[in-house]
C-alpha cells in the first residue's frame, strides 16, 4: 500500500473534516498541472499516506480530471488507492498474462508548495473493475510524500466491500496485491480504512 485517495467536494472543508476525525491536520500538497485537481497530505506511518483531493477551482479549464470519481462528488469518500511498485512495466506484463486490461504506464506530476515538481509513473486497471488499485512507480529523488507530511496517524486496516468479491480478489492475486486489502461481499463498492489516531481508532470511508 502506498496511499489512499479520499475525494472531497472542497479541499479546505475536507482538511477540516479529516482533522476533526483524526486530530491531525493535513498539509497542502499542491496542484496537479493540467489535471484539474489539488490535494492535501497526511502521513499514515512508514511509506504510506492519506491524500485528500478535490477539484481545483484554479484549473476549471483542465482537459480532464486526474480522478474521474471527483466528477459530481457530493460527499467525501475514498475514490482510489495505490500500491507502490519498483516497475509499473512489470505489473503491465502480469496484467496481460492474466487477461486484465490495463492503461499506461502514464506519467504524472504534482507541483509542490515549495515549487519543486514531484514525478511518477502509474498503471491503471481498465473499468469496469471498480475498486481495483492503481500502481505507482516513483520517478524522482524528492522525498516520498509520507516523509514530509503531518504525522500522528497509522493505517490499521483497509477493506473493500464489493459486489463482485471473487473478481476483485482475482485481480489482486494476479497483480500481487492480495495482501493489501480485506475483501468483503456487499451490494456496492465501498472502501473503508481504520486509522490509529490521536483521537483513538477511527474509520474513514
């Protein structure tokens, strides 16, 4: 697990919400140039972090959103999660071998608050496998976001309630990510995280 993506309708309100639940205030991360979003980050211990993300009002003319799940979002919820790998090209090979359609590798970047550019490559699993992770290969010498984000919280567990648990479990096994999430059956796809925080154990989802 690299990070969890918590989508919110408004970034400032999302920061307030997470701080109210956890007792830790996420710091502004930066903008995703040309992708219509901006974010705030909070370390979850180790090389893991929580990304709070929203549409960026300064990029209203961006050609496409970094996460389409933000389109029409009316309430906070997890919209994605990422697994860190050494090579997204290797994951693409595993996906092809398992007849799983993938998108990428794709180049990504974020302009940080200090003016530096954080860069990476990602591989995404094509729809309609909702709830599948995307894979990230960090491509910069800059510090991992978990290392310079506000600390105090740790990820206790991550679970996905899914309407097709066998299928999502197959995807995770095929791509070597089966240990990253607990899969439970449900009527819809919903991601939930339990965090150890200064306010005790809390659930976001």
